[in-house]
């Protein structure tokens, strides 16, 4: 049996809490202030045993206009709404606003409940029809109105039977990703520790599991799970759940916290959404408006960027991006409420299409086709797997199946299956373990080949473009498809791999240039007295020319930056060894300079190199052959 919750909605003082008490025997106004003021301030909870024997959770919400935020948090957790309308008042402002919230959150079913029917029995049918009309006009599935009186008990049995029937029509919740417990209440119990309650989304949660709390990042272990006061070893998605957690304090789990599996959490500061403005009770959404976003039980301020239209009037819908002030953990398919932060007013509802989008600054940046695909996927549970393909199509540098699972809320295995099907159908490309659009694979290949050719043109003396440099410029790490791309291009003959270098297929570096010949000739003619930096630059020395001469073995660079022809260096080294062998007592730099016919500028760095490779040793001013190294 699926876990379901029933919740109240309606204007202040329309008998919601009294109705719940009459049905369940529980007074949900548990706070001292609520009892003193005679009004509901916070969410209240109770358990209700229906005529069929089904136990359901009941959520009682406040009706005052100042607590619509709290009402929206509570309404998110319910499967069947009881829109309460007092017979003596009829439909009132918060009745309309609460009905709009139910519509925007896509509450699955609703009943119109006429309360206090004993005060004016003759008006019950009229008030019930008005409430049903309001729900239907807003698109909330509602077929029945029931007149009740918490004082006399009239209609309570009929209401219970109607609730039983309606709950039988509610489908099982869609499983998306791992478990997410949206915390609406936390407290501490002696001998138990921290307890959190809320609605479980996504997947099963089991006792003993390790969990992570967002946004605090605290880790905990689930000690015990309870539903309606009874212990459950494994909790399935849907309905309210209480979990006792070991390893965290109550202060680390306030309302708005989300409990999930470690590694599954990915915070976001941007949300691409379908924005829907209710037909009643809303002024619409304007470009750049600041709004309060209610996501699950979490709340954040945000700026609304509309895609195209500067204003969405009542009853309109359109795409937009929310730029959040506080990061949230959201998944595609999540429902949001947007409220004006000043005067109490519901602006719109939001359906999350992309929980990790790129920032959009102009209408021309809006990926409308991708948004349309996402809307269709998240609106139909049977199409959720197509989200995997949409995620890959929009990834500039590719995504793995595991990343798709985190971004979309899909099971990694289901995501992988959907991605592989798309690859087999030619709708998607892949590089190693990452997936991306076929066009993007082609674009990356063209860009890589162009980069290598340009590098060869700009650096004709280099034997090729360093592989690591190419992958960095492509922004495609080796492990994320970079190597796979280069291997594919090599197989196609477009690139050739030469160790750590890459060259364009069918080409070779240009080879020697006139500058190389001039510098090489100058070095050879200079012999043991190599030219200085100015003379070399005048001959055409630059980094590319020097690199070519060093790689070809025609020259060597000594410590201190002296560039010398290799034959001259080898001759000097042999002569130095012979001179030192004939003078085992050692010679000074001045004596060695005269015997070798060179300068201190060349000799000193040569001696440093010989000392580093232990050919010679130094004692004071004397340089001696290293006899121990022989």
C-alpha cells in the first residue's frame, strides 16, 4: 500500500484545525501561542484511520495571510487536499490563494469541505459549488463537496468515506533518483537524539544508512524510521516520515534541510523553469522581479529572468531562469512556488526543467528547444529517461552516466541504458565514458585538427603540438573523453600521435629555417667563445629556433643561459679533463681559462655542470678531477 497524506487548506478561521480534531482526535495547535491566540501558526500533524482501515497522515496548515509560506511548505507534502470553506463566509481571499498553491504544486486530488455547516445549512450547497468551481477553474482535480460540522459531527462519516474513495484514485509517486527527505520539523528526544520529520521523495530510505544533510553538509546515520508512530525498517517514497539521526545536532537540521545519500547532493544557484501564473489572485510576473522561492521545505530569494516576454499575466505560462540568492538542492520535475517578498502574494508556480543550467543573459541565449524537450520529459513519468539524452545533448564537454543521474535524478543504470540506446540510434555521440551530441563530437574533432594545424604553422620548428596542451585548449581532460577523441581522430587519419606530441595527419613539421642555419653557423664558428645574447638575437635566435637546435643536438644551454655549439662544448670538456688530469693538485678558473682559450662567461657554467654530474670537485678556488667517481 502506498503512503499518502491528506492536508487542509483554506482561509483563516474556517475550521481547519477543528475539523482535523473531530476526525482524528488530535489538536494540531500544539504551540502555546496557537492555543492562546486561537489560530494555527505552524504546521500540525495527526494520524487518521479511515473506514477502510487505511492509516494516513494528516497535515494541518495555517490559514492567515502572513503564513501562506508555511501553508505552501505543508501543501507540498499532501496527496489529497481538503479545501475548507466556512458556510457563513464562503470563498475568501486566502481560500483563493490556497487553491492557487494547490494548483501550482499539482496536488493530485482535492475535496471541497464546507465547514460549520450547522450555522447556515441552507447555504452549504451553494458554498460547496463555489469551492468546487474555484478548484476546477484552477485545474485541481476535484469532483465532490461535503458539508460538515465539527461541533455536531454532521458529515464527518461522509467525508471519511469520500477521502477513502479519493485516495484510491491517487497514483503511486514517481521514483526519481535517490531518497530525499524534506525536513519540515526537527527536535530532540531524550535517549533518541535528533529527530527530523518530512516527506520522503525519490527512493527508499533504510535504517542504518549513512546520510548527508543539505545544506550543512553534516553526515549522520539513520537509527530508526517511523510512520504514524510505528517503526518501519525501510521507508518507501510518499507520505510523511520521521527519522532519528545519529551524529548531528538539531541545529544542523532546521526546516528546509534535505536528507539524502552522500554523493547524491548537488547544490545549484540557477534553475531553468516553466513558470505558470495562476488565473486568480496573482498580478503576474515581470522581468527581473525579486521573488521568494519555496522549494520543498527550503526557501530562497531569487531574481526571475523571463525568456522573451517581459511580463507573464494571470493565466499565462512561459520559460524563465531563477537566479537564487541561496543555493538549493533541486531536481528536474520539482515543483516550486514563487511569492512576492513584500505584500503576501503568490506570484506563480515553477516546474524545474534544468537544475544545473548555464546562465542566460539574453533572449537569444535561451535554449527553447531544449526547454521544450525537458518540459515534455518531466511532465510525463514514462518519459523521464529522455532527460538523460537531453542532459547529454546540452553538455559542451560531455557527461558520464553517473553525472546524468545526479543532475536529473535518474538512476545511473537507467541513465546509462537511455544514453546507450540514443548512441545506437545515432541520436547521441560518445567519447570514452562521456556522452554528448553527435554535432559536438564532430565540432570537437574539427577544432582539434584545426588547433594542431595552426600550431604547426605558428611553430614550424617544433615536432608537433604537445598532447596535454591540446586537451587543455579543448577543455576536454584525457579521462573525460580527451584521449578517446584523439584516438578516434588518429584512426580516421586526421591526426597522428607521436609520443606526447600530436601532428596533423599527412604532414610533418616544416623543418630548418634560414634563422636556424644562421644561428647554427654563428655558434659553430664561435667555438669555445660563443656569441652573446644580442649577437644571437640579431642572427634570428628565438625560443623556437633554440628549441630546434637543442632537440637536434646541435647546441646546448649551459647554466646561466650560455648557448654553445655541442661540438665545441664536447671538445672543451675533453680538454678540461686532460688538463685537470695533468694537474691533480687542482687549478683556478684563471689558469683553466688560459689553457682552454675561453672566457669566464663560458668556463664557470661549464665547471658548474661538471660539478653537478660529479666529473670535477671544487676546493676553495681550486677545481680538481673527481678521483672518487672513477
